[in-house]
C-alpha cells in the first residue's frame, strides 16, 4: 500500500470529472450525477478497505484482542 493507491484514486477522480463534464454538455445531467455518485462510492469503498486494514494493524501492534 504505497503511492499507487493515491494514483488510482486520482485517476478515478479525473476520469469521473471528465465524464461528468461530457455528460453535462450533452444535456444528460441525471446521468452525470449518477456517474459522480458511482465514482464516489468506488473511492469510498477503497478507502474503507484501507482503514479496515489500518485498524487491524493497530490491533496487532498493541495486541488488543
């Protein structure tokens, strides 16, 4: 877990931002909002998984079973 996860999140953000702008210009604002929410859910899922791993590591270090 290094800098690659930051690049993944940034890549998803850039992709979603571009897709959002394209859909808004095409007049499909509903699809643009759904795409933005889907991107947010994907990134939050990745972050929640990383936080879970962090808590497990902290429990292991301090032996808080």
